[in-house]
C-alpha cells in the first residue's frame, strides 16, 4: 500500500466518524421542531462549504491532481449537505 492510499482511506474513515458523531449529538440534544430546522440549515450553510474546501484541498495536495481533489470535495460536501437536508425535512415534517 502506498502512503497516498492509506491517507485517502483514513480521510474517508475520519469523515464518516465525524458525520456519525454529528448525527449522534443532534439526535441527543435537539428535541424540538425548531431545533431540527436550525441544525439542518446550519449544517447545510455553514458546515458543508468547510467540509468541501478542506477535503478538496487535502485530497488535491496529497494526490497531486486538482480534479481528484474537486471530486472528493464534491462527494464529501454532497453527503454533508444531504445530511443537513434530512434534518431540515425532519424538522419541517415533525409535529411539535
């Protein structure tokens, strides 16, 4: 295994552990309809760009290819955005 492959696998593992920890925290702490809506919007608007840029830069530098970094950032950012959209929809559908 090359060093780049190990780093890519660790970045994917770290990302999924981060998403699981974020989901666990939101489910444990957020109880009301308004809190789910706010957490969903916060994830979509504040966290997604940070995840996108940080993962794109990291993967692009490690692999040495800007297209790979952009694709990795897009995938990680899209997963984070969908996660936030799910909480937003849950907040909109949930009855008080």
